[in-house]
């Protein structure tokens, strides 16, 4: 049976060149970048080279980049580190502003801060999943410590007005954090221009290895490290760096940045092919697309579709049996029977939330797979509806 992998938002296959970079770096022998001997100096040189490459891609200073163990750690470190530092500098800075559709790595960290005495403000979204800059303007004030808004939503792909909101936060002395895990590789990120103080990235969303992340900390941003230990990463993240993983991350980022427009066009073509197939097989009333209708306001590689009258759990199980990998939403909550907090925040009726499937595309996918998947979905839907 041919397997079709349409779950790139959960994790991507490692790019062959990233695998090669990882293997070659790991094969160079032992080396702790903090050690002073030749092995350590060689490892530090490889770490420095990777940091320089990523800084060039992002438009920042290499010294502003901190390597972490993944996107969740980067989000947690950004929120805790900035919130604690802001309140330490000025006790009145006790408000955290974020959105109702953030990844749980942000939402659960914010709830932890709320339990520590911070006030939490959740900004609503419209029916397309977009946050209003006007709502942010009303919420961000002189007591705001941190504002956290994702660059693009991981379930429906809607882009957020991070530039507008970042400027508001900066004017009022709040630290601006952006989770760019899903957007990186598809949307341009130039930190010389963006009014962003903290930005989270993850290697395995762009063809790099799992277990490697990045946190940008703009120079001068109030920040307290969340891990205690050695002096690695300029005293901002203790722990020996994953040199081979970081080298592979940098290579994957180079490839993603260098082929961004090609990757966007390819993902958009696969997305369109799946939608056209669904329209042909199910008719216009057989499904509903969730997210922003304007292609300039969404990521090209994410397609969230509801199939009214069908349970997404049952549909996913049948898709898997037919060789198609997709998701009910964020991979971090895919085992939950609760409806998507993103779709709920968008105001979708329960039957749309409970029948929603996320398809996400990337390296190795093609339009033929999309057409085949549409036929598989139609067969499953017909069988289930007859029951």
C-alpha cells in the first residue's frame, strides 16, 4: 500500500542534506563546545558556524540566538524568562497578553504564570482565525509585561498581524514574543525590521531533526534564564548543546530559506489539488474549509477541512487504514477527545469542530497524492454516511 504523509505540520521528514550534515558532524568525534581542548574547540567552531548561518537567515546578530531543545522549550523560556524579568524590574508589569488560538506550549505556560500571580488576557479571533490589532491595542497597557502572538496558526494556517501588534507592545514597554514555528520556511522573517523581542523556532518543522530549537532574544530585552546549570549560550540556557542536531538545523534552514518561493508554490499546488478533488468527489456541500479565504493571509501548506456529519476521530482512523496520515489538529493534543481550541475560538459550531481534519504538505508530496486522497476521503465518507 502506498503511504501518503499529509501531516507536515506535526513534523517533517528530515531533508537528505540535513541528515548528511548530522551524520558528518556526529562522525567527527566527541566534542563538548565548553571544553578547552582541541575536541572542544572543534565542536565550538561547528556550533559558531551554525549560529552564524541562522543569524544571516533571520537578520540578527549571532549573539542574539540561543539554542534550545525544541519549540516548546523556546516558548516556555521566552514567556517565563521575560515575564519574571519584567516584574523584577517593575512590579506593576504583571499582565500577560496572548491569543485564544496559541499553541499549548504558549497557552499552558501563560496559565502557569497566571498561577504565579500574573493577570492573563486572551485576545479573541474572528471567524478566519485572525487576531485584531485593534483588540490588542485595547489590551496592551502600562502594566503589560509580555505580549505573545504566533506568526501563523498551526491548525488553520492564518497569519497574524505581528508587525502591528509588536509596534503597539514596543510603544508601551511590553516585551513582544512571537512563536514562528509554523511560519518559518514559508514566510519571510527579517528581525532587523520586525518589532519583535523574542522569537521561537523549531528544527523539525523545516526538515531538520527533532529535539532542536532556537530562541531569538533581542539585545537588551529583559530576560531571566529558566534552566540553571553551566554558562552555555552566554548564561541564557544551561546544558551541553546538541552540536550535530544544531548543524543539521542550520543546513535545513539554509535549504528552506533558499527555496522558500518554490516550496510555497509547491505546497499551494498540492493544497489546490486536494480541494479540487474534494469538490469533485463530495460536492461543495460535502465539506467546509476552515481558516482565511485569502491566500495572502494564510500559510500555503496547511488545509483544515470539516466533513459535516462525520467524526474526525473515525475519519482519521479510516484514513490511516487507507495509508493517509493526517491530523485532527495540533499533534501535541491529537490524543485528546476535546474539540480544537482554535476552531472553538473561531466560533465554529460543534459539528464543524468535531469533524475537522488538518492536512499539511511538504517535501515528497505531489498533486497525484492529493487527488488520490480526495477519492479515498469520498469512499470513506460514503461508507460512513450509509451507516
